[in-house]
C-alpha cells in the first residue's frame, strides 16, 4: 500500500486512451473516486463543483489548454495539488511546472505520457503531504509571538548533514532554524522567517543560531566530532558596521576556529547597497570563515554574484537536483554549473538529494558533496549526534584509517 491515501482524483485529459490509462493507475493506487474531464473548460467546471484532492492535468487540450487552466486556477483560488502530464518534451513540462509554482499553486511535479505506475508512485511518495502541500496551508505567525519566541530561547537549530557523494564521508552540517513551540510543537522557518525579515530581526536570528551552533560544536568536539557548521545569513543582514564584530566576538568567546563556520548567503541581488554587502562578505572571508552561495541556479543566485562575492562554496538549488534523472534537459545546465565551480575552485554541494538516483547522478557529474532527505533530514542536536555515530560505524569498514 502506498504511504498516501488520496480519495478523489480529477483527470483533465482530451485523449480517451491516456485518460483511461491514468484512471486505472489511480484506482490501482487506492483512489476511491476518479473523475475525468475531456478539456480544460470542463476540468475547471468539475473543480468548481467540488475540489478534488489531486489533479492530473494534460497540457495540449481543446478549449482551454493546461497552461490556461493553471492560470484560471490561480485566479479563482482553486488550490489543488497538480501533476502536469504531457507527451511533449521535458523542457516544456518543467517550464509549465515552474509557471504554476510562480502562480502560487501547489505543483507536485510533471510526468511524461504515457504515465507509468512507478513514476506516479515515486512522485507521490516524494511530494504527497510535504512541502508543496503543507506550504500552501501555512499561515505566518504573528510578530508579537515571534518576538517572544526569540527572547525566550524557543528558536533552536536543527542540523542536516552534508556528505561526500563518492563515499558518504561527513563534511559538515547546515543549521536550520526551528521554532520549538511549547503547545504547537516544531514550527518550520517558512512560517516565521518572512516575519523576522519584515521586522528587521534576521541578523539577530543568525547570531542566535551561531551562538547555539558554537556551543554545540564544542560539545561535539569533546566527543571527537569536528565538522564545519553552516549558518544561513540573509542578504538583508549585509549592512552596517556591527555584523562582523558581533560574529567575531561570539567566535572569540567560544574559541572555535573560524574555519569551522560557513555562512550561506542567498538573494544577494536584493542587498540594497552592493558595495557595502561585498565589503562585509570580504571581511568575513578575511576573518577565516567560509562563504557559500545558496540556492545557485534559481533566479536570485546568479552568475554575476558569483563573480562579485568571494565565495568558497556553491550550493546547487534543489530544484535542479531533486529527480534530476527525470529532467534530462537540466543535465547541460548542471554540467556547466559544476564545471564553473570547479574552475573557480569552489566546493560544490547538491541540495535536495532525495533518492539514490539523485545522489549517483550528481556524484557522476563531479559534484563533491550532497545534502538531502535521502542522506538525512534535519534533526535536533541529540538526534544528529546519534546519526553521526551510526553513520560513522556504517562507513568505517569502507575506509580504514
Ligand atoms: P535553505 O537554506 O535552502 O535550506 C534547505 C531547505 O531544504 C531546508 O528547509 C531543508 O529542510 C530542506 N531540505 C533539505 N533536504 C531536502 C530534500 O531532500 N528535499 C526537499 N524538498 N527539501 C530538503 P527548511 O529547514 O524548511 O528551511 C527553509 C529555508 O529557511 C532555508 O532554505 C533558509 O533559506 C531559511 N532558513 C532556515 N534557517 C534559517 C536561519 O537561521 N536564518 C535565515 N536567514 N534563514 C534560514
Ligand atoms: Ca541554506
Ligand atoms: Ca538552499
């Protein structure tokens, strides 16, 4: 039995043959109701009658095509998780997926026709119930609550390991902020970081994460684990005279060598004073910290920034990495990114490694490190410590020292 229970599925597809094939796959996967519509207009009508739990949407159709259907869905707030299907090339499918996401729709992914059961199962297994869906249902938390959380120590780091792709050696961990809410449990950063950014509290968040990370580093070092910790640094923080001294002061107090901290910077394009931002980045490098360009390959992390900022590491965005084998058109872009990074002597990290296929593909193309659910999900410090012990035990026989 697949790990998802989808009761009501709508298939919008003009070809009777493809529609029947899709319907029988859905029934096999346990859907209790499958509705079909033969064109975009009819599909929208079915959705207005009742929102399905999942939509399989073809692109080429009479009356309204798949692109127009997505546009109407966004306009009319028909929030249904979508799988885009088409017999056309991957480039087109992926462009439409991207368009849907830009419109704010929960797009699970794209599949080439004829649909195959295993591809559908794999896609649903990966996407059903996480990010695309949950992100939509989320509301931002209030600024007063978040302020309280910051002041009362409820914002804690989770740690996600970064390993080499060729032999799984542990190379570091990224610290990801979580709100450990006394009643609501763990709250993800998408629900509080936008508010912190709007209120001007993200620098405070970075310093708080750094402080906790340095303490944790010392504790792990006592157990023989010495790995670099990566801290996310918003481009909004790259201004003023205080950031570098504040960071250095924490480092001095902890006596952890600077090379064990890497700052991951995203969206440097939005830094309003570029010269000032570059100056701060350069001073961080001079102090011995690593500097990583995050989400490379998305709209924000561009080639131009790569040449302007003194980065030491490049993190390839997960949109280019996850299910890369199903997206052959990305191969040439990935090859160029990795080659570019190598020429610039930057280490490369593939984010969003969700399957062994993702891992092998990126490894074969020369990307040195990876991070993702297939390796491990972000964990709190005690669980990370346990994971490291198990991981070391598992890879030790392969690499005698
Ligand atoms: P990011 O820096 O790109 O972090 C990677 C995100 O991808 C994390 O989401 C991580 O949990 C998730 N992830 C890891 N492996 C996989 C995978 O295999 N598949 C998929 N689909 N996702 C994976 P998270 O923890 O929800 O963080 C979201 C974003 O929030 C981060 O994106 C980062 O931009 C921001 N953030 C997190 N902590 C901080 C922080 O302390 N300061 C700042 N300024 N931003 C932070
Ligand atoms: Ca990051
Ligand atoms: Ca990233």
